[in-house]
C-alpha cells in the first residue's frame, strides 16, 4: 500500500510573524499546500515559486526548505517523479541549516516515500522514515510520530518484511483512533488489508480494504483520491491472488478510471509548465553563484599578480647586483660569456623547434579545413540523393561513395586528434555516465563489422561497478571504438570480448580494469612495440583493412591522459588482448553538483527563418536541403555585405555564417552586424577546428560554432537553444 503523508502540514495554523514579508511567504505556502491537497498542481507550483523567491530574499532556510519540499511533491505527483529528488535534497539541506525539527520530519518522510514508491528501494527509504520518527519523538509531536510509523510499516510491507512492519502499524492504533482526520485512518486500514491478505486471512483483509475505500470516498477531488487509487489497485491484487478474478477486474477498472481522472493529461501539462519556470530560476541561481565565485577568484588573481610583480622587480634588482659582482671577476666573466653563448644556441634551437611545430600545426589545420569543405558537400549530396531516391538505398556505388567520404573524414579527425594530444590541448571532462550503457552503444555501432567478418561480439561486465561514475566518457568511448573496431577488423570467424571489472576502491575513486580480447591473427613479439607508433601498420597485405595507422597511437595517449598505461598480450594465430585500468569518481555530492547544472530542454516545433551566408554553391545546396527537409524557411546569400543588408530589412531567427569567404570573411561580417546593433544569434558553420577560432569568434559576437560536416540534429539543438535564450 502506497503511503504519501506529504502535504497536510501546510494547512495548519500560521505562526504570528512580525515582518510582513515573512507573513506573506508563509501565506503563499499555506495557499500552495491547499492547492496541492485539492490536486491543483499548477496553482500550487506557482505559489510555491513565489514563496521560494521571497524566502531567498529573506535568506530564511525554514521557508526555503518548505518551498522546495512542496515543489518536489507537486513535480513527483503530477509529471516527473525523477526530477522531484533534487528538490527534496535541497529541502533537506536547508532544513538541516535551519535546525527546525518539524521541517526535517516532513522532508525525511517525503524522501522515504520517493525511494519506496518511485524506486522500490526500501533499504534507502527506511532510514529516512526512522530519521523523521526520531525528530517527531524529539519534539513530542504525536501526529507526526503516527504518520512516521505508518510510513515505516508500509516500507517494511513493501520489502516483504510483514512482521517487522506490523509492530510499527499496531503501535499507531490508539493515535489513529483519536485522530480527527480521515487520511491516517485510510492508510491504517489499507495497511491492515495488505497485512491480512499476506497472511491469507481474506475476510479480515476485505473488511479493512472496504473500510479504507469508504473513508476515501468521503473526500472528493482532493489528495485522498490519489491514495484511493492505490487502495483499489491493492484490493484488485488481493482478489487476483485468491482467484476471484471478476472482483479483481472490477477494482482494477475503478483503479484505472480514478487514476485517469486524477492524473489527467491537462492537469499534468499545466503543472509541467509551472514547474519549468522554477527549474529555469534554479539554474539561474546556480549561474549567479558561479559568477560570485568567479568575481572572488578574479580579485584574488589581481592581488596575486601584484605580489608576483613586486617579486619580479626585487628579483631583477638582485640579478643586477649579482651581474655587477660577476663583471669584476675575470674568471666569472669568462664563465658568463660561455653560458651566454650556450643560451643563445639553445634559444635558436628552441625558436627553430617552435617554428617547426607552428608549421606542422598550420599544415594540419589547413589540410583539415581544405578536406572538410568538399567532404561536407560529398556527404551532404550523398544524403540528399538517398533521401530523394529511396530505390538507391542499397546501391553499392552510392554506399561506396558514402563510405569513402566518411573514411576520409575519419582520417582528417585522426590527424587532428594526434596533433592536439601532442600539443597538450586536450583536457579530460567530468561527466556523469554509465559504463554498461557506453559499452553497449559502442558494441551496437560496430555490429556491422562483426557481421561482415562473421564474428561474435560479447561483453562481460562486473555488477559491482557503480551505476553512475564521473569522468570523460567521450575519451573513454574513443578508446573502446579504436580497440574494438581494430579487433573486429583483424578477426574472422572468431570472437571479440569487451570486459569491465572492478579492480579496487580508494576513497571515492573506483578503479575499473577494462579489456578487449579477440581470437584474431595476433601480433608477433617483435612488432608489439611498433603498433603504438604513429602511421605504423604491421605487414599489411592486399585486401586487409586500410587505415591511417593512428588508432592505437591515439589509444595509448588517451589512456595516459587518464593516468594509466595500456598492456598488450598477443600470440600469432591465437589472438590479442589489450587491457588497462582507469579510476573514476563515484562521489554522490559531486554527481549532484553536475546534475544541477544540466540545462533545461526548451526545444520547440516552431518553424524558424534562417539566413545562410555561404559562398560555396555545393555547400549552399546541402545546407538548404538539410534545413528545408526539417521545415525551416531558408534564405541563401553568398556575400557578407548582402547578409548585412538583409538583416537590416528583414527579420531572421538565426544566421548560419561561413568563415572563409572571399569578399569579406565571416568574422568581419559578424563584427559589422554587431556594430549596427543587430542581435540576431550567429552560428559559425565552418571547416576550421573549433579551438583555433573560438577566441576570435567570441570577440566578434558569434554565439556558437559547428564544424562541417555535422549531424543535422546537433545543428537543430544549437538553433533551438540560442532562440530560446
């Protein structure tokens, strides 16, 4: 039996408050509680939102806790139980800061309910209920003690520990009988119904279920309807267990009808809209907090720079004195001259090395840009042909063209990747991810290679690995993509197995041992060190897989970025195993911080007007086709000045701006647009590497950058985010 003793505390009498602002906030919370009890989630969320803003203005932790608690109740009840958890956690945080035992009782009870009835995790819910009971007994509040014991009984029943639960249920009998409210009586009889049904004492069970239904029917169109839904469901299950299927069907029908009435689509939709505004404000509070920290750090940096400057001045004076002393000594004069000459040689060598590195970087950047531009056209035109001529979907020539273009793009990306790693331009991200999900995605995406070579692709995952970890999942996926695809391509009629095993735990760090093993051709001992070198392939024969020779070099460097090393075991004709161990965070507090900074999805189906500024005719066709296929209105211009004139005379929602144009480039065009006061969002659509142009793009007023070729879904997501800002 579900028990949600959650909102009636808001209907009690108000404290006498001297300040009008405090009184106004409490009144808003009382009205919000009344609206929630009457199943008006929209009004309840709006009033809770108002009270929360007042609480922050007053810096009142008690009010903040109450507001967050009620927001969580509405979100859980009416449209998204998963989102409710973060509001309960914030409510508990402020309750602890306030040292208010009553608020602690309510929040702990709701957290217990969430784990019990949303996650069926009774091992986590019972401690929350017992903490609420401890606080209720501390302030000697018999009503809250009663509710807490009923909740604990329900959790034990849900965990199939009926005898333990019955002890708590029986202890509430006297308090339930003297209570003037129907709510505790309803739950008490419903729980007794579950208890006697479990014991097989069906007549007693039916008596108590019917008593609970009688109490629920006395109250119409309020929160007790939500509880009555679960009574009908439990009663239906009861009749089903003892073979009375007609009665079971009758109560199941009552359950469905009442559930549809209480949780109708219109009510949920209104509550969701009201809740979205609260979520936006929460993210804004996070941003404001970050900005405040940033200001403090900036001030600290200024003070540090002053100290460093003084230190440099003092050091310079000391160096002058030392130089004067050395000048008076002939032997030291000679030594200084020799050192000076050596330094000059080193400086010259350093300059040459830097020049060579700069030329290499410039060469890689230029080549990647020149290749990506036509590749955008090739991939785009190929997709257009496939969309317009479905009969060519299985054409070997068209598929070969598409594969060749993507292969060439893969080569360009490998070159850029190895170049960034060597120049220490890659830093690991901190994202929440699930290892089974990541490995499953990679296995699914490479299934076609396994089928081609008649291979079996297997996974073996340790269940002891935590469900969520924090780390750079994109780099980890890149390591697996290279290793698994390599194993599949050099294995025929065999098996490739991907495994993950918990190696050890050090504090909040979980170290996972990964392995990719195949039964392929194997690698000779004399070649095993060579395979990690750039552009090296061992004894490649005609018909073998043709690659860049960069995959394993990238893998080795990425694994080293994680602070690990990759191990290789191989035997000719029997197969190869690559293994490595990586550490990931599993700290719940850090995970919650990351979750709190996830953006709200404000995507829309509205049709937008897009101005495309692009001088390449083929790319114009591709971009226009992508946009119009997805119902965007598209205008194409191939000159920056023409784009400025168009923006002055007409309204556009977004500008897609090419960077490399002949008359005036995308940077200068955007700079002139901003000088004229035009604030239309500008997205750079370019073949340049993002890191190379990021600083200049921001300085001229470009809002975002998308690299060609790109996934259309990525473009549409960026467009939607910029328009909704």
